[in-house]
C-alpha cells in the first residue's frame, strides 16, 4: 500500500500571516467564494426562486469540487466512460468537468503549501509532445478541425499533469483505478442491457462500440488485481466485474479489443498477476456468461453476428485505405506532419478515387499512424517516448520498494493490452491511455508524498 509521510515545506509566497497560518489562503478563498454565492443568490432570488435554488446548488457543488481536488479527480475519472451520454444531456459536459478539474488543481497549487510533484520523465515527455502539437498546429492550422484536435491533445496533456501531481501527493492511485473500474463496470451494464434489448454492437453510453471496448479493456486488469488481492466474499464483486467486462467486450465485436485481452492474459501470466488455474476459472465463467446470453436471445445474437460479418470486409478495406493514406502523408510531411486534424482535411485529396469505398474518414483507426500523419515523425517520436516513459515507470513500480507493486503490475498489463488494441483504433483522443501513463508515474518508488 502507499505510505504517505509529512514533509515540512516552507511557504513560497504570501504575507507573514499566511506563513504563520497555512490555512489562511484556503479560508480566504472559501470566504470569497461564499460572498460571490450570496450576492449572486440574492439577485437570482428576485428574478426566479427556482432557478436561484438550482443555481445555488450548482455553485455549491462547484465550490466544493474546486476546494477538494481529490473529489474532483475521482468525479472526472468516473464521468469519462459516460462521456457521450453526459454530452447528450449537457453539451460539452465532460469538457466542463475537465475544465473544473484543471481549475481545482490551480487552486490547490495557489493555496496549498505542498509543492507540485511533477519531476518525472512522464511529465517531461508530455511537455515535449505538447510543444510538438502546438508547432504542428502553427505550421498547419487546418481550420476548425485543427482547433478541435489540438484542443483534445492539450486537454488530455493537462489532465495527465493534474493526475500525476494529484496521485503523487493527495489521492492514492489505487483509489483512482478503482473508481475508473467501477465506472467502466457501470458502463458495461448499460452496454449489455442495450445489446440484449436492441442487438447490434454493444456501445453502452458511448457512440462507438470500438471506443467503448477500449475503456473496458483498460479497466479489466484493475478488476483482476482486486480479485487477486481479495479474500472470501471480497472477491465476489471484482470477480463479477471481470466476467461482466469480458462478456460486454465480446458484445462489442471489437476484434482489436479481443486481441488486447489475449495479450493481457499472456502478460498477466508472465508477471504473476494470474495463474493458469485462474485463467481456466475466468474462461469458464465468461463462457457461462456468453452461453446465457446466447440461450436467452439466440435470434438477436445471430442477427448481430450477421451484421458484424456484413461490415467486416468493408472495415478491412477501410483500414487498409486509411493506413495507406496516413503512411503517404507521413512520407510527404515527415517533420511535423499535416497538422492536427490534417488527416481528415487531406483524406479526399490523397484518396482521389483510388478506393472502391468512397467513405470519408477523419481518423486513421491506427493510433501510431494517426499521430505520424498529423504530427510527423517528430511527433511520433515524442508520443512513443511518452508511452515508454509511462510503461517504464510502471515497470519500476513493480519493485518491492514501490508504493503499490500490485497496481504497478496491473498498469503494465493494461498498457500492453491497450497499446496493442490501439493498433486498430485512434485512441489518443480518449482517457485510458493518459490515465495509464499517469498511474505509471504515480506508482514509481519515488512517488510518495503527503496526503491531506
């Protein structure tokens, strides 16, 4: 388990009173926020009491999250797997939560005596990648698509920084991983219910079944970890989560995700997180779950398989086309690529009617070629360096001196599966990759600090 030790750190800036009373800045921020709420609330009550009540509740929730970075981190991680569902109810909802996360972190930096814990190769590599992204955007803006893609990179790089600092100083990394697992398990329930009622491919609260499967693959090793570490009845819930996640991944019909599971099983056996007997038990439980689904809704399963088979050949051709065009863009623009969003902007010009499937594609469906085509070989090198830094940090965390060797092994397994699955998906635009890199930085032996 993680051991947190108090390290006296002198205040860097502030008045003599703030130096004598470390909580003065926090209390001042709280009082200032309350004053703003009172003034705004008084004005809104005159206009509309109902709106005033809802607004005050919202402001109160935001205020609490702003002052409790640990809660904000867990809230963000829990909301991410439900991104499209949240977006349908509240446009840009997940982005707003992400903005709140970054704002809460800035408040923590300004009012907390603890120094930031960002001296780590993962953060350095993230800074290099961010610089390359901005340089590529400056060279090739690509209009609205470029702004959107650059925003995705910058937002997840910011999330990575916040998660690294927070998990190294405030929130135990295992708690973050557990919340992510619980959220993905809930999303899996939504996906499985939708599949059993409507057929097709299970996508749960997300728009795309492949992206949905990627989240579940990332969460699976954390369920295995909790199952292994549990005793007696404490194994029931994580064991159920393992079966639920794998059955739902099968229901997504994502071949990349299934390949990722296979890789993770091999790595888990090699690292000792699983034994052959455990694999046999898990396979039997998953087979039983799949059998129940087939027996319960045989017609629906047959129809879903037929639909998947119908589009399989088209998907193969689509992947071949996108990979070929991305490789050509990389060769034509080897330094900084076509710019963020450049693949979609240049797709039609490069395709020029060569493929029998004229469908326009905005992403490559292959993370590494996606990065190289839009950020060039420099961007690909920076991205790979970031992946290596995160994986290396997790590997070092498996040492007995690490804060949580079991979690470090689970992160290594999750990275192995997700990086293989990303060979068929453009997953640099979603949380799992960035979360795993942050967890890798958090579980290295040096990642100890003080928890408030």
